[in-house]
C-alpha cells in the first residue's frame, strides 16, 4: 500500500455500526473468526490480504479504493448509500480517468489551448481525441512534468482582479478530494455551454463556486454534473489588474442595475 492515509480500520467500524452489527455477527457473515475481524477493525492488520479486501468490499458493496482512501467517518449516511450504489466516482472524479490528450512528434504531451470560439463545444468534445487534437497547441517553459496542462481564456468580469481575456494555465485535477477550499479552478459542467472559472470548494455532493468579484453571488453545482476540474497554475495577461477601482466600479454598476429593476417592478 502507499504511504498516504489509509482509513481501512475506521471505515470498517463505521460501516459495521451503520448496519447495527456486533463484531461477532459481522465476522460470522463474512465467514471469518471474530479475532481475525477484530484485527482488521482495530488496525492490527496493517496490510490486509487481497482475499479479505475483496470479501469485505463485496459485503458492503463498496469499492476497495473507497474503503481504503475515503474517510467514511466524515461522510453522511446518504453519501455512504450513494457510494454503495457505485457513485463513488463523483467523490474523486474517477469517471474521468481516460483523459483525451495530444502529443508532439517526440511523444511528449502538448498543452492545448481552448479558444473562445471552441468554448461552446468543449463540454461535448472534451473526451473526443479528434476534438482535442484539433485544438491549438502551446508549450511553456518550466511546467512540471508530472501533470497534464491546458490553457483556457477568461470571459467577463466575475473573476476580477484577474482581467477578462487573461489566459489561464491549469493542471488537470485527477482526485477532486485533494482540492483545498476556495481553490481557483476551471470547471467543466454537463449542463453549461462552456466552462466556468471560479473559486471551488468541494462539499459532500456538490461544488460551491464563488467569484473573486464579490458583486457576483456564489452558487452550487452537483458533483454528478461535473465533467472535469482544472486547477489554476498560472495566468498570462497584457493588462495590469487594478483590483480596487475595477471591482468597485463593477459593484456600483450592478447595484444601479438592481435599483433600476426594483423601480421597474414597482411600476
């Protein structure tokens, strides 16, 4: 097993108690001795054998990966039910394991650029190798070699002080659960005509999406609607951001629009 945090023992206790079973009753159902099961749940069994992993995974109808890597003590009964139905892919983005990429003549990954005119088709073509291969290709020096990168343009003023028209260089997020609250990301959604650039916070069954420009209200998106997440690595712009002036102006304009709407509604 890897050196990352393993939740095998605590997860077994959580699932057993959820089923209202004693250790002895569960051990009987699994066909093992109580002492052997207790060794699993107490953490004495550091490296469970494959047969036990499969046995317990089948009994609880939950993937081995989830039993090992997801802290089920922090997950609601509803989400555990979803995990047992096989919906754990929404917890870590595993429905996106096959990422369409393109490579150069030296078999090195390209960094594709998704221009404005391609935004509307990205959510439909993101997994199509031909669509990805047709995107413009770029290379930047000093990019880490352990990630897949893509460049997206910004549209609108919702992320000021990052200006409209900036090019956002992002790294593909394989495991959504590793995202820290308010991480700046490009998010590709099923029901959107393009992608959104927001501060992203992962919750139990949805993403909280927040703009840097506080004149825009935050909103949520179900994890089941999320196709891809790309974390901001860097951005390029020809403009020098003037956060205070631009944001204050944008907020003032929005307040005026809201006042006008109130006046219009009263008529």
